[in-house]
C-alpha cells in the first residue's frame, strides 16, 4: 500500500472497496467509476450520453426551492455535457435547475456522480452499464 489509512479520519468505501476520505462533508452524493482498457473518446461518450439519458426519465427531477419538494424536468431539457474528472466532490447547485447527476471522464475511466435523491447505487450502476453498452456500440 502506498498510503497508510488514518484512523482518525472518516472514510467511505467506493464500489471497488477502495477507501477514500470525505473532504468537505458532502455526504449526499456518490460517485461510481468504470475503469476502461483503452483511452476514452470524448466525442463518442457525449453521443452515448445523448442517446442514453432519455431512457432514464426517473433522473429528470430536481429539487425545488425547498428540500421536501421536487419538480420534474422535461427530457428535452436534459442536456448533459460530459466533464473532465474532478478529484474532489463539488456539491450540486439545487437552485440552478440543472440535473442532479454528472458524467465525467479521465484518460481510461468513465464515472457517474449522482445526488442521493435520484437513486441508490444499484440505479446508478444500471445507468452506467447502459451508458457503457451504448458507448461500445458507437
């Protein structure tokens, strides 16, 4: 192991059982990463995102002004642009009206970051699997 685990810090375990520290106290979103064997082609990934997102209408919701109410976005408003991977969690802006999930890429991985109200990890994995299938088809 390259690093020692500091037992005085709080850690989570991601889908690959790799521990990472929670920085900034953002506990209401999670990230699932798929490692690839080849370099990610961003233009093909964006085409795959555009095809897959309308198949998941349950992700077209956003928080309204209060925490206890949600509003539905139209599927045509769901323009998700893939982003370069960011090492730290950036909180979602609940008042902006943007979708509550992100799709990011690195050199050899694709990841989905999601706000907890949309789905649990199983739904996120189903979305990521659909995205990867479409990506490989294209």
